[in-house]
């Protein structure tokens, strides 16, 4: 797999409008690589980050490396739905102040894998909020700002196939029974995958594409937790672990490549569409998940 391909996207000077890209978790790992790629392609980028003070040196480095000064850090806590709403309001104000700017790319990149049960102020299990409910709400709030040709990419994972959605336990505890981080993480990746497929079909008439990107096994903070099995996992999978740039490659292509125009409702890995089959494309809980998530985020819409 090549990761040195030229970006198949026209420079900003050839666009009729200045385009804005929002990337969550942009201050590390794959998020930083995605930010670099979008900045090099001439986009204005908002780095949506949990810790703005940590993100600021990353932003400055990316400005220096890309020559694109149009990179901004805005704080967001995906484990706090009020914070997600405040972030969306900030984006709206940026667009209102600059009529020539349009939001055309949303990269839901941020993720976590909690080592224990932590409940958010909204009564959600924290992994569920950061990996699924927060991105769901953010996407719903930003959709009115997006138009035909816009692209949404959600960071997924092949572990969706291990996931199951036990309601209402999924929202409040991540899973039925005792907390175990790997099944909970898998459940969130099933949820974001089903959201991707469902939203893509809802937005197809509007010409907004929605896709999921599976980065593979990537060397990020998520797999460097201090748990007894992690060293074993690290040794076993080291030959297959990708760099953040390699892991981000599929997402970057979905955001930028001209041949992805109009491609929607797909799960991608290594720049190829993965056939999920009817079990997931017409998942029995897809509508239930949408309805129950809508109920959870309703106070912030």
C-alpha cells in the first residue's frame, strides 16, 4: 500500500469557495495526519480537541510544515453533550462571520477505550459517549451547515463484528453485565458503523456522502494502555501495526480523492470497500439505535 500518493484534489485557489474541514481528536496520531493532509490541500481546518493547550503546539507545527496558517484549535469534550453543542455553535458563528466559507468536510476521528466504567454528566458510559453519541450529536448539529458535495467520514474498526447492542445497557454501561473495555469498544464501533450506513441513506438525496474508515491496527495511545495483556498483544501484532499516517490513509482519501465523489454508505479498509453483507447493511437494530440515540441527544438539538 502506497502512502506517498499525490492528493487528488484541486488546490484551494481553484475552488469557488473557501472550504472548512473539522477534525475531532486532531492533536495526535491519525488526527494530526488528517489535519496535515487537509491543510496541504488548502482547506481551512478546525482542530476539535479535548485539550486545547495540548493541541496548540501541534497546530503551530502544522502551520509551519504546511504553510497554511488557516488552522484553528477549538475545544470540545465528546463526553459532555453540552460541550458538543457549544462547539457546534462556535462553528456556526465562524461561518456566519465569513459568508465565503462553507463546511464541506467532517472527520469524526476522536476515540477512546476506557479501562474502567466511567459515567459522564449525561449518564452515558464514557467510551460510548466519545466514540458514538458525541460524534452522532456533532454530526446532527453540523448537518444544516453542509450541502451537496460535502463529505462525512467516521473512524470505524473491524471489531464492529464483535459488537452487540444490549439496550439500554449500551448507553449507560457499554454492555450488559460487568465492564470489559474490549467488548465495550467493539460495541461503539458497531454503533458508529450502523450510524454511518443509516445516515448515508438519509442524506443520499441531498448529495452528502457518509462513509466509515477502518484504519487497521495503528500505533496510537488507545493500544498503549497499562493493562497486563497489552504487552502480549503488542508483541503478537507488532508486524501488523501501522503508523498513524498509514492508518489515516483511507480516511484522507475519503475526504479528498476525486474518485470518492458520490461514493456513500460504504465501509472502507486500505482504500477498498468491504462488503458488510445484509446482516449489517440491514441490521435489525439500526432503527432502534437511531431512535434511542435521538432521544438521548434531543435536549441539545
